[in-house]
């Protein structure tokens, strides 16, 4: 009879209980399991925003940036409305919910769809373009007075009102307009950046789902790469897969092949991929319930040359060297110190600004560029800045030589933990993926 070893002595990975089980059971609704507690997440986000307002001395925040509106209300501002103030939200520091404004009769639907707003989905009474045209004079006072009245009701009229930004309008004109109703409008963009910086378990689980969608897109890309396909075709394949799997929106893609991989480019063209090409693809901003991806992977059309394999290995080592120090309490400089100086890519020290995107970390969440922002320049500027548990960010690097024919780019997404990090991206990265072989 075969003698089996004692399982307790084997080096198996052990499950950690108490974590969210959202991705374990897929994306669809279920009545027999708790997936992601969205109500708990909404409460967490509102409370984070109010706590940061308290720290920054703000009585309330008025928000136009779509990720801030979603963070405080749950409302998804569609792309057509992100470049002018069709939608905005107000969060008083002492309220248990935010206020949301929208254009047209659809605001009545929002009251039913988002009961956590307690009926405060309101009609924006100004016409489109009211911030930038002469129409503003015809509607003077309507908007500002409504905000002032809400602040008065919460006892906050004499406290500063923060604002994040104003796409499609003049922030200076808005500030003057609020002066007429005795409201002091101040810069509150950093307040919301700080609030969004630390993610709760529910947010991280939604990001894990988003990364799973990007993995499927990269798998389809791997299967599709062959001579004759274009960069545009690959972008279409990625978009199709992400949308089929539940992505609600796609911010964009990077598809760079052959000579388009050097210098480090963004976007794609109609270039035809040929045998021997290096290709890197970034699934940017594929959003699952608002939470985004940013994942580079690298491929070759056909068998890789030794030069391509060496380049990939150097890129991989640069990637994981920057990840090695990551844990709560690590300084930005501990990460940036792992990356090469500008001379590595063929630039001088005076040209450091040319290569800041070649090795960096950027926060990720409802916004494509949350905090933290880490490269050598920011690490030197903020020597005491440290990682915090619950930060989620992408870390990405590019390998290649100035004036070279090809380059390589990789990226991972992780959540900072007390003693390291939780890697959210799972698509294989240890070896260069050879396609059409």
C-alpha cells in the first residue's frame, strides 16, 4: 500500500478566510452567496470623503470630475457628458448622503435607481453650455443660490466649499458667481485625491474582477497575433472581449508593434504586423463598476530572437526590482532607487524628464491616475512620502535603447498590504509570449 505524506507537512498555499468572495462566484447576481457588499463600499467612500474634508477644513465639496461624482453618489457619468458640467454632486461634511444634479427628465429616474441619495437627485435647471456662453447671464443666481441654500440648511454656509475641477467651464467665473451668494469657493481637488487613495476590500475586489476581464482580452490578443493583422485589429479584439465580459466602458488601448514600440508610444495605428515584430498591448481603463485596469503585456509575432528575449528579461527584472520593496511604510524612494538612471535608456541626467514614464507607479481606481504617483522625480521631491496599506497602483516599466528599432513594456497592478502586496494581475509574465508558432 502506498504511503502518503502528512498533508500538514507539505508546503501548500493556505486559504485566508475573511476575504471577499466576489470573483470566486463570477459577475452575475446570486441569492446564495455574498459577493461584494456594494452598500458597505458606498458608505466607506462617502465617509472617506467627509473625513478628508474635515482634515482639510472644508464644509462641503462640489464635484464635476466623473470619478468623484461616482465615488460619492454611485452615479456613472457617461462619456458624452464628461466634458461639460451636465452632472455635478455636492457632499456636505455633516450629511449622510450626497446630492446629485442631472440634465433633463431622467433625474426623476435616478431618485428611484439610487435610494441611498434619499431622494436628492435634482434637476440641473441651466442649459448645456451655461458656464461658457452668454447664456450664463440669463440664469445668474439659479445654480449658486441652490447650493448656498443647501449649505445653509446644514449650517455650513460660512465654511469653505471645495471644488475639484470644471471641465468645459471657467473655474474663475464659478468662483466669482459663488461670491455673489457669500460662499467661499476653494480648491478641493487634493481633498478628493486623498480620499480615493486608500481602497476598501470591496473596491479591491472589483478591481480584481476588472483585471480578470483584461486577462481574457490579452488571451484573445495572443491567439490573434499573426502576419497581416493590424494594430487597429488588435484594439478591436480587446474592446470586443472586454465589453462581452462585462466592462461598462473602455478608456483606450496601447497597441504598439515593431518600430512603433521605440520610442515608448501611446495609442495605435493601422500598421500591419509582420513576422519578427515585438508587440506590447496595454488594456487601459477597462472599467468594471467603474474600477479600471492598466495592464501591459508583451508578445512577438513568431519566435523571439535572442535580442528580444534579452530585452524582455531586462524589462521583467526592472519591473520586479521596483516591486520588491513594496509594503506599507516603504518610502517612494525605496522603489525609485531600484530603477535605472536616464543614461540606461540613452539620455543624459539633464533629460530626465524625457524618461519619467519609462519607470513609474500610478494609483488606480475609479480614476486612471489616483494617488500615489511615483517616479524618481516625485520620490526626490517627497523624500518622506510612504506607501500605505490599501493603496492600489500600477507599476510599469519600458526597456529599450534611444534610437533602437524595438522596445518592450510591462505592467502589474497590486494592492499594498502590511507586509508586502496583493498582486491583482495574473496574466503570465515570466516569459515573453511567442505567437503564431
